C-alpha cells in the first residue's frame, strides 16, 4: 500500500466564477511532482547495461570480445519518470538493443520466440534479437553494426540513443538481445531479465 500511495498524484484545480458560471482550470503539468517531491524532468538518463569493476576491468586498449562477459544486464533506474513530450537518453554500455513498447505492455506480453539475427560480422556466431512488433513503438540499432575501432578488429559497443515520449503512461523498455531479456541463472555471469519502465506524466 505504501508504494501505491507514494506514486499517486493528487489533482488540483483552480475554480473561477464568472457571471455565475464556474470554470475549472487544472494546474499545468509542470506543477506535478515525482514521488521525491521534485518536478518531473523533460529529459532523463537511463543506464542500459553497466561495466563491472570487480574484479577490476581494463578496457584500454582495445575493446576485447571478452568484454561482453563483464557487463551487467541492468536498466538503471528501473523506472524513469519524465514529463509528456520529453525524452529518455538510453546510455548503452555493452552489447544491447533498446526496444520500447506502448502503454499497457508487460514483460509477459513479449513474444521472445519471434526473432531476427544480428546482421553484422561480429559477434560470430550471430545472436538472436527479439522481433515482436506488437505494440512496439521504438526499436534501436542492431548492436552488431556499431563501428570498428581504429585497429579495424573490434567493434565499439557503447553509444547513446535518445527516444521521444509524447503521451502520458507507463512504457515497457526491454533489451532486444533475446538472452538478455530472458535472463540466465547459469554460466560464468548469471543475469536477471533485462527490462524496465518509463513513466510519462
């Protein structure tokens, strides 16, 4: 119940009486506040993947293919909040593909068996990317098509994709790399399912 209360926004209106008629003027959206009391931002960063630091990781130089095994599959924060008409900066660290689904879509609604394969020369073998178009409003770049480093041997995994959100609601964001979205409990680097939400007020 506590979580429900902290995420509730109270509607406040100004009532004017003119010639015996009442006119209700809602407060501007800018007056709405986030659960911690701050105004909702027009722009919010979301870390899409994060490089590990234990044990220490040295990525200089070059971008070794083994780096992929030293990446945590997380979205931070799990829920970003912005004003309608704002944008989210998906700051992508590692081999990930942001996909956004429309309001009302939940992780269990995603048909993760609908896939396409990466199209770039790396990684090899190719990796399955989720290709469920139902309610999809944005699909990010094929992560295998990032440019190569100066040596021409290793592709660069980090980038930013900025996505515009026009309408209020809560949007599902997933990593399109099939194994990342499903998560894993085995192997050298167990990972939780990779998804989160963007709430637009």
